[in-house]
C-alpha cells in the first residue's frame, strides 16, 4: 500500500526524505471547489484510469480530480519544508491547511513548492490537490494518450503519476544543480543555484570513484546565489562511460555559509563521455561515442504498463526489464512520446543503455490522413515538405499559443534530463505530430545542451538539420546510402503476434502478423540479417526496432505487455544482435 518508496531523484539526493505515496482520498467533480465528500481511496502515484490505483475511472475534459491526505512534516526543526511532485498530468493547484501554495502546468515535468509558511506546527497537516486534464482536447504534450484508445494510441491517464515526497532543508538551500562533464578536458563543472542571496559563496564539491576521493575544490567567495566549481579528473581516474563500461563518478556538493547545521549537502553522480558524428576508416559518417564509431542497436519503448499505464509496478520491475534488454544484446532505447520518472534514467545510466529521448508530442488534434496515411503512401515525396507557417496548421501547430507551449515543454525536458549520462540524442519531433520550425527547435536544443546529438525529425518532414538522417520504414524496400548526416533507421519492424493468453483487448494492431513463435522468430531473423545487416556497409549506423513490449492493442513487442514472456526465441535475438555487431565492426575498418 506504499509503492515506489525509493528516493525518486537519484541525481540530487538528500538525507531528509518523507515519501507521501500510498492511499489518499479522491473525488471527481464538475467544480474546482473542495468536495463536500470523497468518492473513496486512490493509491498514489497511480492514475485513476489504471487498475493499480484501485479506482478505474477516466477523468473527462472539464472535470476536476481532487486528492486529499494528512501528513506530518519530516523530522527535525527549522529550515524550510519542500513538497515535491514527480509529475502531475496536466494542470493542478495545491493547498496546504486551506492555503494555496502553488500550482503547475505540464504533465511530464517535476515541480517543487515551499510549504513552510502554511504548516500548522502539528503532525497533522492537510494536503489538497485539484487537477484538470484536457487530454486530446488541448494542445499540451500528451504523447500516445487518447480518450478513444485503439491501434497505436493508448488509454488516457491523469493526475498524480509519479512519487510525491517531502524534504526538510536549511533556510538557504541548493535549489538546482547543473553538472557538465567535459570528456576532452577531463573536467566536470558544477553549478548550484541557492534559494537566497549569499548561499553559493565558497561552494564545495568533491568527486569520488569507487569510494576514493579523486578531486575536491571550492568555488569563489564572491558568489551570490549562483556558485560554480570546476574539478579536474586525473589520468589514473579517467574512466569513460559506454554501454560496455558504464562507469559513474559520485559527486557531493555542499554550501558552507552560516552555522554548520545550516549547510546544505546534496549527492549526485556524472559520467565522462562524448557524442559526435565522424567518418569511419572508409569515409562513411558514423555515430561516435568517445571518438569511436558505435552501432546503436535498440528498441522503441512506449513506457506503458498494464496495471499502472504510465507508472511501473515497482522500481525492481524497471531494473529487471532494462537488465533483460542489455542481456539480449541491445544498447539503445528510443523513449517514445513519454518522459519517464528519474529513476528509469538512473538505471539506464548505471546499466549502460543509451537513450534517444523524444520530446513529448502535443498540438491540436492530429490530421492522421496527412501525417500518417498520405505520408506513408507518398514517401519519399512528402519527406521534404517545406517548413512554412502556412502548413503548420496541417501539423497541428496552427496557433501561436500552442507553439509557445511547445517551446516551454522543450526547455523543461532538456533541463529535467540533461543530468543523465544515458541520454545521447534529443528527438524534437516524431512523424510531424505537432511539428513546426524544426530548425528553430534544433537551435533551441543546441543552446540548452550542445553535448548531445539531435534527431531533428524522426521519420519524415525532414528539413535537413540536426545530426541524424532519420528513416521510418515499415512498408517499403529498405535502401540506405551515405548522407551528409549519419543514417538511423529510427523505426522499423513491428511484426505482430498476439501470443496465446496475451491477446489484445480490442483489435490486433501491428505491421504484419505472425501466426506462431516460430514464424515470428523466423521473420525477425530474416528482417534483421537479410534486410538490415547489408545496409550497415552503406552507412546505416543506428537501429530502433518496433518495439520493446506489446501495448494494449499493439501486439508487436518483443515482450508481452505484462513482461512475463519474450515472444521470439531469446537465443535467436541474441545471435542476431551479435551478428549485427560483428558486421558493423567489419564495415567500419
């Protein structure tokens, strides 16, 4: 009854921590007013739409979802008490003891509220959260959520879907931490922003490798709220991060102002690694990790679970799934149309899985006849559709307010995830869903983070920018040739098989259907070895097979939706991935 108890933010940890997951009261009403009564209990952080919540009700546009519980502040006295939300879909207002403490818009990003002034001095404080979610009736980022699920779109979910927790911090505490490793210079630069003036003076930082202190330094005494420290990593402790050797350095950062009991200390980590695109020995442009060509071989990952929709059943389930992916010989996941809880990326950091991160798609209702059906029929004619304002309406970005909303969402995504070494590429747009001014999106990403690759337009409506020539191919012969950008097959495959006992709830969806495990395995091997492998010599450098698991009606996963079974023969998958890696090693020489 108290799920996901692990500290939810591994890249900025403190000792003070009070988890608020568990049973809350809930009500769904037509008004923003506090309900006169409650409909029952909901298990936070599971959305009311999912079975794990114990509710099983879908929040409709215009309705209000209310949450309530009592809480005790974290142990101790003095300082500030912070209330953290991992994510609330979509817009919410928060009250403590009848006082509004703040709110937030955006269903995929964390936010924090200082509730110190609203506490009542007892161990029984009232917390009320009121939520609205327009799902497909708004322009906000929503991913694959829909009120009419079917095919490649899945059930909507709303409300609190990531961990809620409390921390007690000093009066002048570290509000944010930006950690920027430099692989070539062998340094790490730590920037901290504090809550009040003077807090960042003489900022302290220490780096440890395997428990051994390898670097320590202090920032300047002239710093105010923003402090900076750059630490050098000696040659004997230079351990580059890669899928084969995912080494993480431990980082501790602290303030030094005021009395010692008012110092704030946070724990983090980082990795030394470098992404680039460069010619191989034959002059073909390749993705490079730490200046060496790498074949990125992975899966499309929607991030849905049968009981919890967006929210996993446990941290152990996440770790187990990612470990199984590595054991099959994959090194890449394209996180599709969703942002995960921070612990998901932490496990990818730790296990050595590269992540290509989609910006979550939004905009007005999609013209699927245009962005999906017509485009598939007329490839490659439609691939270079001009990026003009007159056409943005067809791509669901006709209003300036919607475009401004996307710009905020893009910045929030980069800022939230840039701390994770596993993120190797940003994907601002997928198949034209909510796309506009692709060049501007690339420019904005470069300004926020110039250490990673950018796949400007995954699939089509490619404007020639970013680092990736990104292909989706389900229905046509695959023909690859070297480009001025590195070539990625960023979606393909999708062979469906409704495994007995795991049939879809509605109508089977996929890209060609196998009739048995044997046929699925044979078709997978033929596609990978007969079609994809020969393209490696012609410049193909990244593969994203559709997909990791079945999701609702879409039964084209390697694993069943509940993750209890792998559908093709596991040994065949491992041998195929080994053959792809061996062929790539040959063709780059």
